[in-house]
């Protein structure tokens, strides 16, 4: 199986397997569900293939039921109906609940309870019947249940300040403390292959989302829960804690934004932000100027694996919501005009465009200028326009575009390009998303710089007033799984840039090992000059699905930068020199607070939370041929 890259941000294991299955490779017209049926769904860590709980879709009883009762809507008949791409990523019990007494109750009424379970098992490729009840964390009692009103959340990290720098009075952890870090407690997320939600903190409580859509409010010291709340689908964004409203904001896999009461977990509102069936929310919503700015991306990039699919109609956007009600105040599309027919593919299917330019990253709010900055990904279909792989500035009150600057021209790409299919755009990539959030860096003397990281392996400096390119720095090879993925960090004018470069790019492009940049780089925000490079150690030693680069967001505190690697190592680097101060292997099995054994894996997506002398991380990324895992880990210095 070829590697599937960050250009497929959010692509499910199911579709990652399906698009290289029989039918799609040969260019024969197949529906998405047919493609899924032809490929056995397995975890990239190989344990699902050995697991008796895995379901073979070719023989599953739910196959015929889905075809008769569900396919007509979920394979394009109803625009708002989630596609099989998303259904395959949802927890099975959530699908059963939706068919029993949820949003699909009317449709589910024609099915027996057993048939609803069979549909869920077919869709998710996981057996529900006979599964053991998941081990849940202990519930807090007595004083541990209380929320500390004096310990309000700080406006730090995704959702507030994308520089991802945690000041000393919040971190309460010095560089001298770091070598003494030891595991304090851990929790194994139930039925999870990945852990992608950035932990956040406020009111003496740590908040984090999970693959099955559960939000946890943990006591940081002990790991007991003050409350839990289950929403419709996986939560991969950070949980944004707002001191002013005592609310939590986040997005889910199905493109819904939520507001929860921070002290009770009660859902105050939820809004679906795009009617496209493949729309999703991958970047963390951002607060600023009285509004909540939510980025919208999509998985439509996977659909052209089916030559009958008219690619493509999604276009990325940032939506501004009223935090009190969830009401939409404005929407800023990356591609301003709706797509129109541009021709036909070899199968005779219409080609729609321009499209794509999804927004994977958390927007950056500029209080001084009243602006919002964000980056876009590639176009999904021809023609490639000037809105892909670009940086945008819009008015924070109205969404009016002020400027945009394209960093890579001619980037139209979709999954068909990996298959040699006629649905691949004529441009054929290079799939160089601006996937990480922009950093707004004060330089002193009233000067500022926007620092951008790109999957091309480049870092850029832009003038925030005009969008003019000030400097450009090549730090790695770049590519489908190369370059900067989820997030940089900055301490003053020093910017820490993680690079993921991988030799196997998943396509026919030539990889030049001489410019491999896997590791961590420190650069000067004013000039782009390199301060130091710390190449990622080659520690995989032949382990399957192990890679050495840094795909996850990095987090800085005074004197230290924390980085989770795809090899499962979590490392602390000296901020002045790049020297490794401490590391831990998160892939080793550990006991957890529920008594079960848990194990981490590759680290990609969220970075570390550092607060009150604790370092909190998620480990496990069972996607794109990376190591699966399900661990939340909390470290503190040994006494």
C-alpha cells in the first residue's frame, strides 16, 4: 500500500485503503462503498487485522442493508448526508444511536435492532456485538469535583494565540526540571487508533476530545473526571476555553461547531457550518473581537478515486460565529465563486472547478488591525487558481478580503493522482498546503511579521499589512508528507519550525535526500535566517510504520521546545541550541488509571500542553501508515 500524505488531511483509514483497492486502480467505475467493500480495512499498526473485532465488509450482513436503505442518500443523493468516508470514521455505537432515537430515527425505524447494529458494523468495519464495555476514568468526588474560579484559562495556544508559547507563570516548569519528568498518570481512550485533540486547561481542569466524540473534563492532578460529554463524531481540534463566558468551543469530524458549558459539559449550541457532505473541521476555532472564527476543510479530495464522481464542488472557508448563539455572522470563501463545469474526465464525468483550497489551520486574530489571517490547501480540480496554497487576510468584522498571497502556483491535486487515474488534474500537484497556522510575530519598533510554514518544506515571512513576501527559507524537501504540517511555535522573535520530510512520498516524484529536513529548526522571524537545526534521530530500527520526522505541532516554554515525533518519541529540546534535554518512548505499554494497559504510537496533530508543572500529550496516529495508539499521558518532575 502506498503512503497517503498530509495532503489528505483527515482522510480515513477506510478510504486510504479503498483508494488503492481493485477497481479504483484500474480506472473502472466504482462507487465509494464498492471500493470500500473490495479492500479489507485494517489499522496501520496491523493489530486490527489480527483482531477478532474487525469486520470484513465483503461478507458483512450489513452490506445489503446499507445498499437498500442508506446508499441512495449517503452516496450523493442528499447533499447534507455524510459520505461513506465519514461514516467509516465514526464510532459504531453512535451510528446505532442515530438510527434508534437520533437524527436518523425515521430511517432506522424500518430496521430491527439487530439490523441497525449490522449496518454500523459494515460501515465502521468494527464488530459491536459482544464487545466489552469500555473502561471509563474514575469519577471525581468531594473537593476534586470543584472548579477553581480563580484559575481562569489563559489566552494561550490554539484558539487564542497560535504562537504556542506558554509563559513561565503558567508553565511552572523550568529547563532544569525537564530531565526529571516522569509519567504521573495515563488514560487509554476506548476503541481508539488515534488521539488528535490538543488538551487545554482552565478553572483547575484539563479538557480534551477523543476519537469516539467524548469530551473529558479531567482533574489534572489525579485523572478523575468532573464530567464527560459525547457529541456526534470525532473531535480532533483543541478545546478552546473562554474565561469571559465560561464556555468551551470546538469542532467535530462532521463539520459541526459546538459550545459547551465548561462547568457542566452541557451542549449550549451546535451548528453545521457547510452543506457539503465531505466538509469537516480540522483546525481549532479561534476567539477574537467578539466572534468565533471556524475554519472549514473537507475530505472531497478522496472522492475522485471513483471516476464517476464529478470533482470537485467543495471550496474552503472561514466562518465567523456569534459565540453566544452559534449564529453565522459572515463567511469568507477561499475560492470566491462557485465551481462550474470545466470539461469531462476520461470516464465522461463532468470536471468542476476551481475547487478545494481547504482551510486546515486555526485562524490567527490580529487585535491591533482588526484582521484574521489563515492559509489554504491545494485546489482539488483544474483549473488551479491563485487561491490555493495561499495566505489570506480578511476584515475581522465583515470577512471582506483585504489581501491574499499565493506561495505555490499551479497546485491542483487529488487522490486520483496517486492512482494514475484520469480524474487527476492536469497540474498533478505538488500538494503543498499551507496546513499550519500563521504566526503573527512582533519584531519591535512597531514592526511585525507573519511567519508561514508550508508542506513545501519552506518557511516564509510576509508583511501583515500588505501580504508582501519579505523572505523565504527552504528547510526541507517537502512533498505529500513533507514539510510543515500542524504547527510551529515562537519565543519572541525566534520561531521553531518542525519538518516531517519522508523518503517515500507516495507518488512518482523524486526525493532528494540531500535536502531532507526531518527534525526541528530555529529561525529568526525578521529575516528567516537559520539559528540552529536539530535533525531527527534515526531511531526506527526497522519498526513497521515508523518514521523519524516531526508532524505534530510543537510547544515552547522559556528555554524549552517540546516536540512529538512520528517514531513515537516525545522530546524536549534546548531552545537556544537544539540539544535534546529529555525524551520518552510513548509506544511502550503503560498501566493507566482504569487498570487497562495502554500504548501510544506515532505523534501527529496536537502538541503538548504545559501547565502548573505538568506536561500533557496525546500519542497515537493510526492513519496514513503511521503507528496507532490511544494514550493521553501526563508527566511531572519526579520529587
